[in-house]
């Protein structure tokens, strides 16, 4: 069973993927809420069952999170086929973001949101030892999980090699020793590899990359992975 919660994430799910929404839960309250009433009407219009529950019931379902009094129970997240992310229209620019062992689902959700906002083709994550598209990731993604293909693979190195065989250039963000962002130009077909929060990109995967990029952090050891990914995705979208 999968959940997403919070006003914005729930509304996006109801509008964009009502067929995936199995039930809307709304916390019983003496105070009226315009947002919750709007979501209740939207769910009814989409043919989604609405269930009124206590705050304790909702917390037992979704955990001790900021749920804003609403959550939807969803069908399990449908991951995309990784190879499909490398298919694109002729002459179209394509960016695939590869996340190497990113553990925090909030970082995953934030990267998904940015990738969707700036037109990336999708995100690829490893099947093991990494965050998946959970309720926490979906909430931060604020609807991007509905719109952006996310693939999960057993071996990131194999995917990166497949992308190179398809004409993609592979860029990796590294803590030191890489090119400055102002000196980097992304080709039309780009794979962007971002590493784990603490350890960065694994050595074997980094060795496959064509270009290494280091973002200046002005005295900081490094930037948060979702912040760094956001900067690099924006640079790609701007034609950098």
C-alpha cells in the first residue's frame, strides 16, 4: 500500500492520476477547512471514495509526518522501463538524471520535482540501498511522481553504458577536482550522475563518466544533493 499526503500532493494526485487513487482520507475536525472541502468535492467528482478519520487513524497509516489533515491511498508506484528513458524525438534535447544510492526520500522527491519542472526525460535509481518513490518522496515531489518517469535498475553501471552506446554523454557531480560549471556545456543527450549524500558517486561509476563537475561551495564541504542537482538541471535547461 502506498500513500501520499499534504494538500498540494493530494490535489495533484486527484487531478492527474485519479485512476491510481483508491481512497481519500480526511481528518475529522470541528473547524472547517476550505482546502479539505475542495479536495472532498474533487474526489467525489473523480469517483474516489472519501473516508473521514481521526488524526490518530491517519497518523497510524502514514506515520508521524505533516499531513495537513489529508492523505490518499494509492496503487503501488509504477516504475518506468529504464531503456524507455533513452528514447526521444529526433533533434530533441534529453536529460536523464541518475541517482547513485541517494538515501533520503525527501532528496529524491525534490530532485524529481526539479527534473519535471525543467523538462528532464526521467530519473533512474538503483533497486537496492537507495530511497524509492515512497509517500515521503511523493509529498516533496508535489505531483512530479505522476508526471515524471522514474526507473529502477539493478545495476547503474550497465544503464550508464547503455546510455553511452545510445549517444549520451555522461556528466557526474564530484566534490573536488571537476570542471567549474561555467566551463561546462551539456550536449543534447546528457546523463547527469549525482552521488549519495555522504559518499558521492562510487568510484567505478565515476570512471565511466565523460565529464566531472564540481560546484564551488565557498567554504562548505559540499552542497545538499538535491540543491546541487537543482543547479545542474537548471544549467542544462538554460542551454549550458
